[in-house]
């Protein structure tokens, strides 16, 4: 793949990573002149429709998100090559390390680092959840830390919209076994709280340097997530503050309902302990009391003991029957006793199952007419699932509000029940497309295709977003407007242009000169190599801007590098006085005394032809400059100082 160009603009430069589904390459975008990361689906999955679907889902999910803690998605494409399809996603190129690498290098992270990274990860998840997307694969390997110490959550490879279809339907549980939730291990319903669990495991690893569950096989680790209680962080490392331990333990509760209600609540608690430092600030993690049962559960060991007792009593009864002759009555009593035991065991088992499957009932509220976001929050706070089944036009209900709900208000349903709703599109309205991270031309076309227009355009410099790329839109994506409405755009001007002094490069090696140029936030232009009479090989003897000159950042600076003196083959002295044979004479020239440097240029005129044979800069302090002139008798040499004619030297003999 190295050297291949995708989409007529992305040139693959090198491989920088890879996962189970795809390989990641660094590439150069020739259209916008920037580096990008390209994720390409592995060849072994090209015939697998399931993996193709997951790959497409990743691009669709991630492309709808725009947040400073989420890796930007620039482009998605499919290209045919050698009768094969190349499925690829173009993403933001990030210089930095994964959180996993940071943990490995440091052993464990400090309290401040753990809280800071956790808040940023949670902010990214909050944005995704508000857009109805569950990541489902939160782990340190999918979290980048850039050079500015900013978190970038990556790889929405198994993300999907948070709807009732989130129930896992295959036997292959997705996600990374050390970090996924008990419901993922069971293949059950996953939601936003599944991401909270995984983040809790990541926080555990950051603050202790260890994973809470490990095993010889993935299955054994998965079972521990389902069955084993987690070892509190302070038992692993006594220096862990109580506050962060409390938050972690609340995140990793086995039951989804016992975890944080949403990521926003988690962020609030993280900010509380951040403001209180590493003090013993404690977060309330009470999961609620369990209901009291009238009859305790009978353990299997107790049942076995009762059976053994019954057998002994049975033997004794048979002996007594032989001895006393009242066996009939004893047998009847024994049968009654056994029947009682069977009923007791069955009843206890029923209670045990009822306790296992006991789910609280809630009353469904009336959410008709509410904004989608308000209705969703109200439904999810009750432990129910909010699902947008469809959208419809309406002359009565405003766009973005609930038209109808699948379950009538005041009805009783179990926790976890799905409430389907229909959302109003208003009357003859169009949905606003998301154009953030599009070039202006791409954004304009997308809006026109949707029946909208570009409204006010504002431009701001940006160190992150390339020039001519949309940074923000108003109204936001997925809202509804009347056809022909205008969408305002905030467009990047690229990095802010500043003036910097030109460094002195003459006399430096080529490598040192390049470093000086880059260090001054300039760009290396043409690096031409030429022979030079005095400059050593590899040394810069000319630069396109004088040292100290103020130039704009990103200006291209040309340099000339010496190849040393040009080797001239010695020719035999002519044995005749042939005027057409060449002679060599030497003249001495002294540069201007009132200037730092003087450019000396010599033009030879011979047999009707003119040719520049010399052009160099010299300092007055260097003294007289000796220059050899070669030509036939009658050749003339015009001497110029800084393009000012000085005199003409002629070869006379």
C-alpha cells in the first residue's frame, strides 16, 4: 500500500498502527496539503459482509460527531484496485501516544493525571451519547494523548446507535475482554452505562497500574466480569485517594441500574474530587437496599442434608415396622414429610428465580409534545429505553418534538422496556446536514443538495483546522429548517500568520540550516547544490532572504549548498600563438566597503555570445578577491558590483 494514492488525493506514506479489523496508515492529502491517518479494512475481511457492515457503521457513527476530545473523521471512501475493493476512512492525524503506552511508560498515573484524562474521556462519551452513539470499546488502546496532553477518543469500530437494536444477536461478543461490561460478556443489552463501566476499568488501570481482572483465556476474564467482585483500588495501592476509588467502584457495578445514571453525573463527581484535590472526599456509591424476603433461600447443601436425614429416618422406620408392627402409619408419615420437603424445595427455588428476575415497574409519563432531548432524558431517568422509531411531517407539532409514543401515559412497564416515539419534522421542512470538517466548497454543495443555502460566512485562524475547512455551523446538524433557509458557517483561515526574523544560514551545514528554518516556523524551499570556490563541501553559501529580515511564518526559504571548488582539467599551454586558443588571466576585486556584503557578477562576451561565468557574495572584510578569467584573445569580461557596472576586462594576448 505504501505509495498508493486513494481518492486521487491521499498518498500512503507509512503504516503507523493496526487493529483486529483494519490497518492504519499515515498519508499526505495533496488537496489540502496536510497529513492524515487512513484506516483501511484488512484484506481477509473483504469477503465478510458482517465486517464490511461494521466498518461502514464505524464511519457513519464517527463522522456524525464533532468534539475536541474525539478524533475527527474527514472522508470515507471505497476504491477498486486489482479487482478488490479498498474500504477506507480518512481521519485526523495525531502526534502522540496511546493511553496504554503512557501507562506502560509510567507504571501508573498520578491522581491529577487520572482525573484530568478521565474527565476528557467522559466529555467525549457525553457528546457521543447525546448523539445516540455508544462506543462499546473504550480501552486505553483507543485513547490517544497528543503533544498538548489532550485526549482524543478513537476507533468507533463497534459503535452503533443507542436503540433497541443494541441487543447483541451473535455469539461473538465484541469489545476488548479486559475492559468490557458484564452485559457485553453475557451478550445482553448494551447502552451508555456500558461505556461508563469500561471507563471505570480504564480509571482503575490508570490509578493502580493494574487491571482488575485477568486470566489465561478471554472466556475466563469475561466470566470474572460477570461473577467476581472487583478488588477495591485502595487494596491494590494504599495511596489511592478515597474519592477516586468511590467513583471507580460506582462505575463498575455489575448491574447497569447501579452505575451512574449518565456520563454527565460522572463528570460532576470527577470535577468535585478534582476541586478537592487528593483529599478523602467521598462520593455516595450506595446502590440501594435489597428488598426483604419473608422466607430465606434454602441452599443446596441444606437440601442434601435433609435428604440424607430422610434416608436414615426411612431405614429406622422400616426397622421399627418390623419391631412394632405399626409400619403402615410410619410410611404415611414419611410420605407426608417427603412431600412437604419437595414443596419447600420447589417454593424456595421459585423464590430464588423470582429474586433473580425481579425487575421494578415504572409508570410511563406523557412525553408527547416534548423536545426529543427532554423526552429522552425523562424516559432514561426512569430506567426505560428511548427509541426514535421514525420521523413524520406535522402541521401541529413543532420540528424536533414527539408526535406519539408506543406506550400510553400512566401505563406500567418493567425497567428496561423500550418506548418507541415518532419525531416531528414540521411541515415541508428539510434536515440540516452536518458540514463541520468539510471544505467550504464541499459544505456549500451538501447544503445545496439538501435544499438550503450558505448564510453568513465568518473566518477565524486555527492551529488545528486546516485553511478553508468549516469549524462550526449554525444551526447545528440534524435540526430542521424550511427549504431555502440559510446556514451560517465559521471557516478556518489556517494557522495565524506571524512575522519572524530570518535566521542566518550561511556557513551552516545543510542539516543545521534545515533545522534552523523549521525551528523558525518557516519552510525549506529549494535546496540547490552548486560548486563554490571557497565554501567547504556541504556548507550553505547562499540563502534567499537576508538574515534578520522579517518574513511571514511558513515562508519557503531557498538555500545553496556547496559542492566545493569545481575541478578544472589542466590543459597544455598552447605551443603556438593561435588567437583562437583560450587563455586564463586573474584579476583582483575589492567589495564595497560601506556594505555588509557585495554581490560580484561577471559576464563574458566572446565570439558574439554572452554568458554569466561568476556570481558570488563577498564581504569587504575578506579583502581583495582573486578571480580567474578564461577566454580567447579579444574576449571581454564586464564586471558588476550589486548589479552596478564597474569596468570591462579584455584578454589581449
